[in-house]
C-alpha cells in the first residue's frame, strides 16, 4: 500500500471510531425467483473518495448487504464514477470492500470521475487492472484491455462503453467505437435483451437538463455523439441502456423508452440524490431476467430493504 493508501486507511479508521458503521438490516434479504435466468446488481456513482469520507459508510453497507444475501448474482455492475478521483488508493479500497463470495462477474464502467484527472493511457492501464484483478480474484474469466468491452453471461450479452479520450464531464465515443457497438449488437441481438452500459445518458433524456441543474440543453449527457449512439442502439430490439451520472433518485426520471430503447438511469449509490420519489443514500437495483421480461428491483442496499413500489418491469 502506498502512502496515500495508508493515509486513506488511517482517516477511515478515525471516522469509524467516532461514527461506527450501522450495518444494513437482514430482515428483508434479496430473494430471486427460481424462474429467473440471470440476476445482477446494478449500481452507479459510488464515487468512493480518499477525502470525502462520509460516502464510505453507504458504500460499505451496500457491499455488506450483497455479501449477506443468500443469492448468488451472475454479475455486479457499476455504471461509472466508481471512484471520485480514479486514484489507486480508492480502487484498492473499493476492491477490498466489494462482495466476493456470491458474485460471478464484475462489470465495471468508467465515468467522468474515473478518467478526467490523468492521461488516457494511464487511465486505461489503471482501470483495466482494477477490473481484471477483481474478476481474477473470484474466478471469473472476464479479462479486458480497453474501457469498452463485451461479454456474455448465461447467454446474455453485456456491452460496456467507455470514452475514447480524456474528457471532463462528457464522454467521447469515436466512430470506431460506434462501429464496434453496431457490429456487437448485430451479433448479439435477437429475442434476448442486450444490456449496454454507458455512464452518461442521452441528451434531453431523464429530465435533462433540469436534473443536471442547468439551463443548457447540452448539459449532463453523454456528449456530442449522443444522437449517433441513439441511432445505433435504436436499430435493434430489446436493448436496455444502463446509465448513471445524474445523481437522480429513483422515480419519474429513472426509466424511459427512447426510440425503442429501454433506458434506465441509476441513482447514485453513495452521494446525495435528488429529483426522485426516493432520494436515500445507498439505493440502486438488483435485476432479474426472465424469458419475457426484465425486472429492476429497487432496493436500499445500505439499509437492507426492498422498495417494491419503485420496481421497473420491462416487457420484451
């Protein structure tokens, strides 16, 4: 552990000494149907920080909740902004806390916070190593060498997109990446859903720009390639787009159908949410896939309880 990691650990130990962690409840564990063909956890914007320590109890409790579940999940997906600054000490802490015993794959996507503080080459090296080490530890065969990648789990395709250069708030999706996405969808799409993860949502979707707190139509979205990305995804059926970035709670802005694309914008796991019916810390979804539907089950992972009135059922 480097010096920044040691300082981070010391500060966390001091914080927990004065403010002990409240573990999640165990009275309402995750219980999947015996008819589900695929299950996964879907989080976004954990933004674990080496100096904003108040976020850590929510992230840690959420990890404990999944770890304590009797279910074995086929994947744990984080839709970007995994760490606040993309620092090694932050990724080491995240890797230490993430549940391992009942997760079969880790699907990590970069967000603007993961990439904006350093050279693109270093970002790719650091983030791919973090993701590969996680999957190696649990025995997953998933190995990535790029911020964009595709994998198949239980016969279902997951496609993760990532910016092709260092950006500050938006992403940059090159023509090469969009062509790769088109080809990947063409190979995968059929009756089964395909899950595409990108940190930022489409332009003017999910309440934008108001949910970004901006008067500018360009604010808060994936970037200049938003329409091009939408055009590729809309060519195929049963595409489920998973994003984060907006820190919008669970509610009226969480799920939209856009040009035939099922778009789910996840709330922030560890920092303040707003504009939703549920704006708690520690919220996200666990997902079940059936032959004719996909169900996003809303849950407060930090408290260990489901929020069934906010479940999203997507018919295929």
